[in-house]
C-alpha cells in the first residue's frame, strides 16, 4: 500500500491542503516534506494514522475545524489499484469512498493485516524520542540479540524492561531462597491466626480438666463445711454445759434459803390483801382524828375574835344610794369645773376679738350686730357680681385702646404708600401681567443668543467644507451653480470602464495564446514537411511496378525462384504501402495543420481587432470622465481618477449642505431680533398708558420695571382694605366700652341701697365689697362664739348647785354615825364608806364560821363509827393469824410469799438447766453436771474454739478456690470469635491459592515468551543480521565493518565489528553510535517485513537532529534503500537536508509546507 | 470449645422456648471430642450409635409423633444405614433423620448411600436428610427433603440457601416451606464481551450485567464470580489491565449496593477476522508460543519443575492445589501456561503504543 495523495481537507490548521505524492515511481519511492516549525509535520503523521484507524473521540486537531467538519481525503494505491477514501469524524461509518458512501473500516484494515494503530506507529514510524529510547534499550537489553531483533521488528524498544517488570512482579509472590516473599508473608499470617485461635480457644481436653477441677473444688468445699458444722455443734454443747453450771450453783443456794422459811399453810382467800388494807386504815383513822381536834380549836378562837357594828349597817343603804346619785356627779364635777370655767373665759375673749375686728369693740350686745340671712344673701350676690363687672370694664377699655392704635397705624401706612407713583387700575395691571407672562415664556433674548451661536457654528462648518475642496476658485454659491454628473451616470461610466478593461485583458490573453498556437502549428508543419514524403511516394510507385512485374514473372514461371522474388517484391510493396499510408497520415496531418493554422490565424486577427476595440472603448470612457472632471476641477481626474471625481462630488454636496445651514441660521438670528423688538414695543406701550415713561430701556429692564409697578399696585390695594377693617373694629370696641360702664353704674347704686339697710351702711363712703364680705364672715363667727359662752355659763351654774346638795347630805350622815362633820366632803365620804363596809364584812364572816362548826361536829361523829368498825376487823385478823398485832401478821405473810417465790425460782432454774443441756429430765441433766470436770471442760472449750476458727478459714479458702474454678469454666464462653478466626484462615488459604496459580501462570508465560523470542531470533537472525550489518556499515560510513552475534549465557549477544579489526559490545557503544545502530536495526526490520510481500508507508519525523551532514547523508542512503521496497516519507524542518537528500537520492520528491503573506498555503512541485 | 459452647447456648435458648431439638452426627463430627464435652439441655436429643425412636410428648387427643435417628461413629460409611433404623410406629407420624449421600451426588464421596425408592418404601412420613449441601425435595409416599445449608460458604455452594420449615397438620398432611436464610449468595455471572470495542462500553456492560443479577437475587448480599468470555479487540487490554477491570467491577458493585465481585475469570480471545501477515512480529511471536513453545518437552519440564518447587512450600491444606494426581497436574499446568503466555504477550504488546512513534 502507498499514499498517492493525502488531502488535509479540514484537519488541524489545514484547510483544503493536499500533499501529492504522485503515482508510484520507477525508482525509489522516497519523499521529503519540508516545513518550518509549526508548519504541521506531526499533524501530517497524525492525519495519516487517523485516516487508517479513525479520528479518536477526543482529537487535538479540532482547534480550527470543529469535530463535525473534520475531514481527511486520500488516494491510496492498494494491490495495484487506485482507491479513494475519506475519513470524517463520526462514531460509526466514518470511512467514506470516493462518492462519499460509507465503507467498513476493514476496507483499509485488511491491507494492514491486523496491525493495530499502536503497532503501526511502533513498527513504521520513527521520531527523535523513539530513536533515543531505542538507543537506551540497546543498553537495557544488554545486547541480547533476540530481544534486539524482535524489538526492532516490532518496534518495541522497552521489551526488556517489560519482561523484567513482569519477572519482578512474579517474584513478589515467590522467589527461591528469598525470605520476604508474598508467599512467606501469607504463610506467616496463617501461623499467626493459628496461634491466635489457640490462645483464645479451649481444647476439649482442657475443658474436661476444668470441669473436673471445678467438681473437685466443690466437693472439698462441701466437706470442709460439713466438718466445720460438726465442730461448731460440739463447741455449742460444751458452752451450754459451762453456762448451766453456775445456774445449778445458784439453784442450790435458793434451796438453802427456802429451808429457813415456814411451811406454807392454808389461809383464807384474800387475807393477804386484807391485812395491808387494815394497816393502812388504822393509820388513816388516827390521822383524821388528830386533824379534827385541831380544827375544832381553831374555829372556836376565830369566832370569838369578831366585832359587830349595827349602826353602820343601818345606814348602808342610804349611803349607797347617795353615792350613786349625787356622789357620782360630785366626783365628775370636781374634775370638770375648772375646765369649764376656763372655757367660759376663752369664749369671752373670742367674742371680744371678733368685735374688735368688726370695729365695734365697745358693743355691749354683740347679738345686735348680726345681719339676717336675706340681707346677707343680697349683699353676697352683689359682691359676686362685682368682679365680673370690673373685669369686663377693664377689658373693654383695653380693647378699645388697642384698636384705636391699630387704626392709627393703618392710616399712617396708607398715607405713606399713597405718596408714590400714581395708582394703577385693574385693567392696566392685567394687561401688564399678560405681557410679562408671554415674555417669560417666549424668552426672546435667550432665543437670540442661541440663534447667534448657531449661525456662527454653521459659518465655521461651511468654511471647513469649502476648504476640503481646496482648488475651487469660487465660493459656495458658485459651487451650487455648477452642473454635475448624476450618480447614475457615474455608475454607468464605471461599469463601462470595467467591462472595457476586462475585455482588454481577455483579448490580450487570447492574442497571446493564439500566437503561441500559431507558432506551434507552424513548427509542426515544418517538422512534418521535413519528413520526406515525396520519396515515399516514389518508392511506393516503384514498388508497385516491381510487384506487378514479379507477379507476371511468377505467373509465367511458377517456380520457387520466381515465387521468392515475388514474395520479396510483395513484401517491398507492402512496406512501401505502409510507408505511404503513414505518410498519408502525414499528409492529412499536414493538411489539417494548414487548416488549423489558417483558422487560428484568423482567430488571432479577430482577437487583435477586438483588443483594439476594447482599448478604444476604454480610452473613450476615460476621455469622457476626464472631460467631466475638468469641467468641475481641472486636473482632478488626471490625479485621482473616477474615484477622485466621485469623492469631489461628495465633498461638494457637503459644502452645499453647510451653505444652506448657514443661511438658515442667519434667518433664525433675524427672527429672534424681531421678536425682541416687538415685545419691547408692546411693553413700552402698556407702561406708557399707565403714565410711566420708560424710554430706551432694554426689554429686560423694561420687564423688571413693569413687575415692580405691579407689585406696588397690589400692595396699595391691600393697605386700603386693612384700613377699612380697622375702622369697623374701633366702632365696635367703643360700643362695648359704653355698655360696660353702664353696668358698673347700676351696680354701684344697688350696692349703696343694700348697705343702707344694715349698720354697715352707716358711713359716708360705702365699704368695699371685700370689706363687707369679710364682715359678714366675722359676724357669722361672732354669733357662734356668743352662743357658746352662754351655754357654758349655764352649765357651770348647774354643777355648782349639785355640789352643794351633796355636801349637805354627807354631813348629815356623818353626824348620825358620830363622825366629825368638818373637813372636806371627799375624805369624809370616804370614811363613812369604809366604816360601813367593815361592818358588813364582819357580819358575813361570823355566819360562815358558824356553818363550819356545825359540819365539824358531824365529821367527828362519823369518825367514831369508823374507828369502831376497824377495831372489830383488826381483832378478827390477828386472831386468825395467831399474832398480836397487824404488823406481825404482815411479816408472817411476807415470809410465806418469799417462800413461794423461791419455789418458783427453783423450778425455773431446773427447767433452764434441763433445756440448756437438752436433757429429757432434770435429773438427767443433774447427773451430767455432776459428772462434769470443770477444768477439763474449759480446756476442751478452748480447743474447740480454736478448731472452729481454723475450719472457718479453711472454708473461706475453699470457697474462693471453688469460685475461681467456676469462673474459669465460665470464661470458656460461647461466641463466634473462633469461627471468625477460622474464616480468616480460610481466606488466607484462598489468597495463597490465587497467588500460587497467578505466579505459575506468569512464570510459565514469561518463560514461554522468552523462549519464543529466542526462536524468533533464530528464525530471522540471518537475514536481519545481514541487513542490519549492511545498514550499520553504511550509516557509520565504514567506521564499523558490520555486526555479528556471539554466543552468551542466555543466547547470543550483538557485537559491532570495528573496521580494521577489533569488536565492541553493543552496550559499549557511544550514544550517537547507539542511535545509528538502532536505526540500522529498524531499517533491517522494515526490510524483513517488506520481504513478506506487503509494504506500508514508513514515516520518519526529523530524526537527524544530532546527525552531522555526513551521517545525514548515510541515513538518507538507508532510507533510499528502504524506499526501494516501500514508500518512505521523511518530515523535517531543516532546509539544509534537502540538497543532501537530493545528492544521495536524485529521485527524491520534495514537498513544501510553506506560508505566504496573505495567509494562503501554496504548494508547488519542484523537482 | 468456644464455638461448641456457643452452640450449647443457642440450644439452650431453644430449650427455654419449649422447642425440642433432635441431632444426629455426620461424618465430620464423628471424630470430634468437642461435642462430647458439651452438656446439652433437656429438650435436646442427640442420637447415639444405636438407632432410637423418641416419642414427642403431646396432649392425649392428638396424633403421636415419633422421631427416629442414628449417629454413625465412623467417618466412612460405604453401606446404607436404613436397615439399622427402628421400624415405624403404628398410628404415629414417623419422622426419620439420616445423614446420607443418597444416590450419590456430584462432587461428593459416597456416604451411607441409599436409594430414594427405599426411603419412600420404608413407611416413614418424612425423611430429614443431611450431608449433601444442595437442596432436594421429593414428594412421594414419604416426603424426602435434603434441606441443604442455610448459608453458602464459597462459589461451589452457589445459589440462594435456605432452611425448610415443615408443618405436620392434624390430619397428618405434611407441608414443606422453604425459608431463605442466606445473608449472602454466591453466583456465577457471565459477560459476553464479543463485539464490545471500547473500554467504557465494557465497564458499562459489566455494570449492567451485575445490575441484572442483583435484581434477580432476593438474598440481601450478592457475591458474584464474573466470567468474561467472547472474542473482542479489547482482549489484550483486558488481560493487561485485569486489575483495573476488577477495580471497575468492584466500584460498579458498590454503586449497586449489597453486591460484591469475588473474582474475574477471563476466557477471552482477540477479535476474529484479522488475517495475520508475515512480518507482523508480535503475531509471529504468538504463533511461535502456541505452536512451538507450549507443546515442547523442555518447556513443560521447566514449568513442572517450578510447580513442584512451589508445591513443596504450600501449606498442608493446599497440597492438592496443583493437581491431585499427575494427569490433573499436567492438564492444569498446560492451561496455566496457555493463559500465562497470552497475558504476558498482551502486556508486552499493549504497552507498545504509549510514548513511542511520532
């Protein structure tokens, strides 16, 4: 397969750019594409690969043309036939044929025989990077021949590195005699898990043991507990015995005591209780008797001590009654009187004071001064009214005064303002106002100013526009007057001119072409003529004659000789015929040429004529234009042509516009001035009508003046109004004042009348209402005070009367009683009272004593009876008991009771002892106790106590042990931890399994690959070695004689033979030489591939950066060699390589990727 | 003991709930001393070496139920144990427990084999069988159920796992319900990569396939072993980047939720139709490997030697990993060599494009 044409229709920075490699040449198919940097060389390679394999989903070459429009076209030669393809960017059906119909990708891929994109790039392309990597790989492979050959063929420079990496990755799992492999680690983990499990799990045997231990501990504990119980029981028994012994001793003592007591006898029931009772009774009776005697004595003596007083008793009632009535009054009066007297005196003072206030201190009858209610009320009313009347009067006066002042003020103001210019009337004022309003709104002065400015501007513009037409002699008016060609006419000229020009060009070209044609035809005719056809004619004639003669001869003779000569003559004739026919052709051809020549000549003449016509037309048009231009501005067309004319016309238009504008502006100015004048006139007239002479003032000043007049006029009107108002006011005020005065007078009269009816009105000048009011108040008080004094006096009198009555009665009583009647009544009454009381008390006391004495007698009688009864009882008892006195009887009973108690105690003791020893009967217990050895028992007790303590300790220990055993057993627990560890272990085993299988796979694979590479080497080495050796010799310019292989540990090693003897290992070569070696190997690889029958284009991208010219030459030689079997394309930006390539391979085709100024890409063939 | 005691604790729970438990020993626990140490609750009956029939205490009016069982003492049982069982009790629902490989299941050694027909004819109403981990139900004169296991442990125990809840009704009828108890289910999943040309397409197809399987599965968690087959131009890349593909599969599974990819098995080949051309070095290499290297004696002996060395280092449990006998070992190694060389060639070739060429 080779590329005939690669079209970068829309790809990268290219648009419709094609590299035309042409059909397959006879010699080397070597192409050199030259372009400066950024001209698109790598784009070319990328485009080729994209054409073959499709444009990737994300292409870096879409920066100019978006994805949808990207397109690569190509014409490929495949299998001897030319085929067109196009590749666009699309997910499916991106390959198109010449008619833009989709093709399957296999259409191209089949030619490549399954080589993928990456493989293509690796095998059939080469750039600086790959060259360097290739050089490195020669080092890395350590010169291994198989790897080098294979990697050169497959273009896989990093083969060794990859194989090493795979080996390393296999070794992470396992390596013989290594310790830290993946396998070892996994096995370590297995061991760890096993240990873990052992640590936390309990084996069945251990469990058995733990259970047994727990059972044993339990048994031991129980045994110890039992033993302890036994010992404790024994100890208890001993203690009981020891406790019982003292009891028995005590009991014995009791028995002894009992012996000394009387035997129990039968006594009547209740005796024991009776006796004490009698004893108590005896004592009681004695006591009572003594008490009674004493009491009798006391009573008698008391009674004797009482004294009687009958007189006082008789007066008691009378005295009481007196005390109740007069006595009480007397007592209160004694207290009150001083007070009351004081009060009376005060009241008197008060009255006196009041009288003074009234100014009538000498009045003897205060009561006469009082004024009755009616009169007082009348006075009150008048007094109330006074203040109102006074106030009103004052106010009316004040207001009147104020209003008079205001009136005067207004009059004054009016007088002042009236002194100014003559007043206006309403109509004139209105007119002025209207005019002023109009002036304000129209603002004629402002308008004038604006119009003036505009006029100035337009003049300036006019001047500028005129300046553009510099050479024009006249002014704008003259310019306007010119007659100019219309735009339609100009357009017409332009088109005619263009047509004429075009025709001229065309006909000139035609003329040239036809001239060439004529020349050619003439030459051909001459050439033909040279061929001597006339001779041929003659020869043909002669041959014919000869043939006829020979035939005749042969016909006559019919022998071999004549046949031969006839044959010869026939042949000659045939040849001559042929020659003639050829020449007939020639003649025809000549005739043809002559015809054609004539025709062509005619055409040429025609063309010349047309050309002349076109020239004339052109000249005519130009002349017209020039004439028109000169009419306007001489020399214009000559300088600037038709375009100049047009421009000039345009500028003229502008001038005319400016001219018109200036005129307009001037008109506006005039109008504004007129407006000002008219306004001024109107205003002046109006003012004059009002008597104002305002001469020669500007409109503004005039307007101001008018305004002022108007203002003042309205001011005057206001003043007058105010004056009228104030006059009205004043009138009202005066009326009010008069009314108030009248009211006041009326009141005064009434006042005098009211006063006259009382003592108050006695003076010549009537008192003021204020004074009267006060006096009325005082009179009120006076009344009260007088009343009060009178009441007091009355009271005092009564009290004194009572006192005297009482005093008389008391003295009477005192006399009856025989007491002294002089002295104060109070103490006297007291003495009387106390005496009476004393008498009463004594009487009562005596009565009481009598009663008591009577009771006493009764009690004594009862006591006697009781004593008798008691004696009888006592005697009975003592008899019964056989004793003399009760006391003895009591003692006897006591002893009997004691004996009873002892009996009971003894019985209790026996019971206790029996119980304590847990015997069935007391006697049994007695027997035991009797036989006891106290000392031995005490000793035994100590021993048992000790033993019990020891056993306690032992029980605690055994209990602890038992608990521990139970805990250990429980700690075995039941949960899933062990199961989890088991699961982890199984997982590790799975990992080992996977790892081992993967290891074996990889190891087997690597071994297989290495073996295969060795086989490959063996198969290909001879051819490749030879080619590589040749290539290396070439490119090293003979420095190295070639390459050989030497056996080495794992195969063979590549060796470079130095020219003239000696050798070097591939890994010992210098860097540059290694590049060359790599290049030689790649070249050999390409040849190897091509030897298989197919070839594909090989593209190298500027690999000779580091080559000097000589090396470059040799490299090109190698490429040229490759180009003999396949298409080789070299991309470069070094121009100097072009001549080198051409020198090495003259058939090389150079293609350029160049730029021109206007940005177009031009591709020219150069050979 | 921990695990055993755990079992005992759980049995105690059943006992406290009043549920009777009947246990027979199988071949694995025949040799165990651990279970001897356990003290089982009262409700649990562990059948001994002699066949017994245990009647379950029920109310007087109800049909009696008798459970028969036999624990075999030895780990190997070449003959049927059925004759050793006690005869069925008249008028009762007889339930039998037996540990047997039945008619012989694939992958299992024979253990107390007996025929299904024999079990049917024995006169029991229900046979509860154990030993084979695949569930089998047979309804005939007797209902015979090999209940399988409640949870699969690896890919060889694939599929949803369950227990069987059997109800004996008052009239003696027996219904069997399968209750799914597995938390995780193993499944083999195949993905046909034929015709897939883009890596992203492959990942998407993988995700889709996992999604389909996930949707079909009722079990809470799905553990898939994905086998990728077919002829695809991506074959080299898949081999080279098998780790990456596994990571993609893991991610797809995580995105699905409750799905996991255990392993990827590759049996893919390059797209057909590419006629190799002479001079294609890598193609030639592959041919050399396939035709000349793999069958060669020296190569085989090298590989066998490496395998033997490795075998010596493996833990005891994996001794038979590389083939239990010579024939199996040879076949396995041949397969490994073929796969391995494909992988290595893929790695060599597929890396070629990066950074080379201009």
